[in-house]
C-alpha cells in the first residue's frame, strides 16, 4: 500500500513516482535553465533521502531542495526551487531549515552553495539563515559563458 501523503507544507522525502511532477516543478522554478530529465532522474536515484519536497493542497509538488550528504564535513545545497505561485509563503525557509538540520545531524560542519549574483530573494534567504558571501565576490562564467555565480558558505 502506498504511504499516505503528509499534510501540505510539511517536507517529505521524494519518491520515485514523483519524477514527472518534480520535472514540472523544476521547469517552473527555473524556466531559463531547467535540469535535464536524465540529470534530475539520477539525482533522485542517488539522493532520494536528501531530496525534500513539499506538496500543495492538490498533492502536486510545489517546492524542493537537495542538500547533499556531507563529504569530509561539507554539504552542498545543489538546488532549491519553489513554484512561482507558491512563493513568499515560507516554503523555501521550511525546506532549508529541515535540510540544514539533516546534514548537521549527519556531521556537516560547512554548507556551501552557488547563487546568481542578481538573485536577491535567494541571497536574502541564505543570508537570513547565516550564510555569508565569499569575500572574493562572484566568479565570472562559473556555470558557463555569462552565468556568473556567487559562492555562499554556512558554518554549522
Ligand atoms: C528563492 C526562492 C527559493 C524563495 O522561495 P520562497 O518560498 O518564496 O521563500 P520564503 O517565502 O521561504 O522566504 C524566505 C526568505 O527569502 C527571502 N525572500 C523571499 N522572497 C523574496 C523577495 N521577493 N525579495 C526579497 N527577499 C525575498 C526573504 O529573506 C524571506 O524571508 P522573510 O519572509 O522572513 O522576509 C524562490 O523565489 C524561487 O524558487 N526562485 C527561483 C529559483 C531560485 O532562484 N532558487 C535558488 C537558486 S540558488
């Protein structure tokens, strides 16, 4: 029997059958740079217990985060996305708080991420959680031509 769905707003681990919904969510959250189907599938397979999702009232995924299990004390926020219609309701903060709790319990002492230097909502969220920007500033073309990225780090 399938596990019963949790109430909306509560993070849960992703499931294999979430794949189509997760793809849709990623495309909605990152319309200019969605993940390839194959990349997302393999992330789901590798990190199912670290890929957290939130369902909306209709049972569709509306937010996700992937924080990698710590390696040598370091975890990465690989991706964080919320459906446009569901933003500003605290879903990203809920997911990040849960993800950080998880990797801290697993032994992470540092959490890192890359963010677009112009992504003010994301930077504000990360700063409010204690992340600091790399002192050297954004790395030009880090994700490819024109795709500059700023590194941010949290010490747990
Ligand atoms: C960035 C993103 C994940 C935030 O999701 P969200 O669910 O709307 O965020 P929350 O409602 O949990 O807000 C958490 C904090 O983010 C910041 N924030 C959110 N929206 C903001 C906005 N429009 N302007 C400025 N700060 C904002 C605030 O610090 C906010 O805290 P507060 O509500 O106490 O002020 C969401 O906008 C998104 O998916 N964007 C597209 C994908 C993306 O950029 N992902 C991050 C990649 S690094």
